[in-house]
C-alpha cells in the first residue's frame, strides 16, 4: 500500500483501491471517486483521486491567463491544508489551487485545430460582469462551473475575468443579447443577469438568482439560459409526429433527449427528464413517455375511497396551487388527481406509486409493533423536511406509513414500519435484542457506530446495549481465513485502529468484527494462494482455511512460536507441515519482494525510507520557494538602489 506526502494536506496519504460500496468526492476536483484513491491515514476523511494526488503541481506559474503580468508562487498546505493556492507577492493576488490548475492552458498539441487557437484572447463586454472578459482554453474544464448557468460542460474554451475570477462557458458568453422564442412570440426577450434579485423560470418553474436569463420587460416573462436553449432546439425539429394524450389539452410530439435536461423534471415521477419524452410545443409541458403511459383519466384510490379522482391539468383553486394529501408537496399549474366535492388532491406520482404497491400486495393499513396507532400507506417527500421516526433519515419520495392521529406527523419508512419485535444480532450474541420506539433516556449512543440517536433502537436492557436501526440492518457478509468470526462491511469503521493486514490507518471501506476490534481494508482482503517466504525457503507455503495437528489446544505457529487458534486460517507447507499465522507471513510478504527473487527488505526500514523520502521532497519544495524568494528580494534591493540612489 503506497503512501505519499502531498502538498495539499499535512498528513501522509495511503493509496487505497475503494470498493463499489464506498462513495466519496475527491477533495481536489470535487468528482466522485471510483477505484484508486489516496486517503489520509489520520482519520481526516480526506480523499484524492489517484490522478489528482499524482498530478504535478508547478511550483511557479509564469503566465496564468488570469494573472499574466506576474508569476504565481505555490503556497503549500498550512496546519489544516485550507490555504493551498497560488499567490503573487507583488499584487497580493491569490487564486485557489483547484481553480488555478483547472484554468491553466492545456499542453501544446500540434494537432490542435487552428480554429481553436483563434478563439483565444478574444475580449468581450458581457451583461453578467462589470469588467471585460477574455477567452482562453482550460486544462481541466470538467472542474469548472459556469457562473452564468451553473452547469458544467466539456468544452475547453471559457471567458473569464482575472481580477474577479469570474468564469462563463463559451456558449453563455456568446449568448445572443436578444432572441425571439416560441414560448413568448409576442415580444423579444433580452439577456439579463440577476445577482441579488430572484426570478422564476417560466419553463422549469424554479426560482433562481446569480444566473443569466432571458427577460421580457413588458410581460415580466423569464426563461433561464439552459431552458431557452433546450426548448429552442426541440422546436427546431420540423419532422414532428403529433399525438393527443388525455393528460394535456394540446397535441404533443415524442422526442428522445440524449442527456438529462437541467432543472426540468417530469410532473409524475419528479425525476430529471431524459430519454423518451412527450413535448408540447405550445406551452411548457414535458413528461416521460413511460409516465404518461401509466396514467389514467380517472382512478379510485384507497386514500379517498368515497369518490373517484379525476386527472386535471391545472388546479382549479383560486390560488392556482394544490397540496398533495399524500406527500404534502405544495404544487402549482401541474398534473394532479382531484375530487372537487371533498377538495382532495393527489400528486400523480404518489397516486400511481401507492396504487401499484397495493396491487402488488402491500398493506394499505398497517399497525407497527412500535407505534400505538394504525398507519396508512402513502408517499412522503423530503421537501416537507420530515424524517422517519425510526431511523431518523429524511423520507425521499418513497413508500412510507403515516399516522393521521399524531399531531407532529409521525412517519415511518415502509421497511422501518415492518421491523420485527425482536432480533438476534452478531453485535450482541449473548442475548436477543428488543425493539423500542425510544431509549429510556430519550436518546442513546449506538454501541456499534458510537453516534447519538433519538429514534428507534434494538436494545438489551440487561447489558445496556443499544444499536440504531441502520446498524441493526448490518449483517455478517464475509468469512475470511484470517479471523474466526464473519466480518461486516462498514463504509466508516466506528472503532479506532489499524488494518490487521497492512497495519495502516484509514478506517474506511473496510470489513470489521466489532467483538474483536478486527479490521481488514477492502483492498487488503485478497490473499495469495501460495507464497515463498524467508522463514521456509525450501517449499512454497499454501493458504489453508484451518489446520489442526494433534491436540487442538496445542497448536503453535512455527514462525513466531506462539499459540495459534486452530479455527483460523494458516499458511503451511504441504510437504513439511511447516505452519504459520497468516499475519506472520503476509505482513512481511506484502512489503518484501521475495516472490520476485529479490532480497528481503525489513518493513521498518521501508517505513523509515518512505518518511525520509517524504521529508526530502518537502525540503526540496521549501528550497525552491526560498530560492524564488531570495531572487525576488535581490531584485527589490536592486530596484531600491536604482530608485533612491539618484541625487
């Protein structure tokens, strides 16, 4: 497991190969890490992509597009690593490290098109910014977010202001100052930029600020730039086949969206629109084709069995809005099911999800073990800021059971409502655990993850053992030859310790036995089936699940000469019966190159060499910075002598 000392972080970073179960963003580029990463061994939860960690950061940038007049010097990490960046001592100019690297010019490419070269150095005045913007090509465009539309693009050309570090996509920078749009044909729309004031986009319905928009001053009509571009491109298609669907009064056409539409969501499933959609060119209506096919013009629903519910295009209330009686989402000018007699409304997604669940055998009324009232099946959204009373996680547009008799709106995930009254658990094998809706002290500290909770708990009152619902769902998933008990996967190990294979920290993405404080990193799980080891140079040692020779109580490791557990795996020679702990063999084997026939190196010596190399690298950075500072000092002295030595 390689380690390095990075300029951006004060602690050593270990190389890890993360599993698919573990998801975290890179501290540098902000993208999700998959595969190899460098992680802090001091439990800072600091992670870098391997490519970001090994990215060579220049000690000096001579001509940055944002500050070409003076060189920028690298400022390495401070005590907490938050002040990394590039600075100009002459101008007191500072640029955050990520932005500085992302906006560097890409490496010279002889195959680069001449058109791309001609796009650099163009100066424009834009409505979004007080200063002129200059065009340049960016080295890492995927790291940059446009300040005009807040969307990331793959194009390499940007327009920016070096003084304010303000950036626009090329498409936003070159957006037409005035357009005619089919959604508002009566007047032209003017490009404006809202900094403090908010506006509501007439297409996607979202309130926004600090963003570009097209605006009609006479009608106060707004379209944000992504929506204006998306709908404009859809309407350019002349070969449209029109259809009539009962969910909408106008004719619609079917389109295939290659990418998810920014900020535009299906009125049924509330997911970003992509794939096959129906689109109305006369108004702002899009819907997934699959969602439209599931709808019915009229339904009978168990949440309102007294009258049928009709599908309406818009609310008939004077406010122009309705509140869903299932998820309590407040919505306006959208599809919904309604009973006019009772003023009862259901969001179409809630209505169809619960109906399909009931048809599949899910109980519409349920009495949980840990609640005094019967509860009704519904869909609850996280927009109501409600949490499941059992696990304390937000409900997120999913099936739940809700209690209408509790004033505070008692809600349980369907899975939490169906929890058993009593369980047997590997974390506390001595006694069964009983489900309680609340700990005796109104809160508890989970005996597994050590966090404080106020939700449901499985507990053993005799032993004062409490675990939260999330930890109670964890089950042993792995039997490893290095340990007698089955191991449980944790994205973050609650106990402090080091991996029992590599001896390093980073208690993330690992398998653990809480009973024994035994930890194995995900990438340390595989064991070689056979090894050549200096302790037994005559024959290879073969991995075995366990080996008992004679009396089970007198099993010794032939390497460390200590008693070993006969139920643990071992490395043994099938010819000589030489038997050793896996840990005695594999810990040294991982750091020694004996398998390649090279000389053995002491692990302690390896660690010392790594520390020396890291210190030498840090000293080299200091030397380079000191050299640059001395050169600057001498230049200032010469300038002082010239300016003040005149009579």
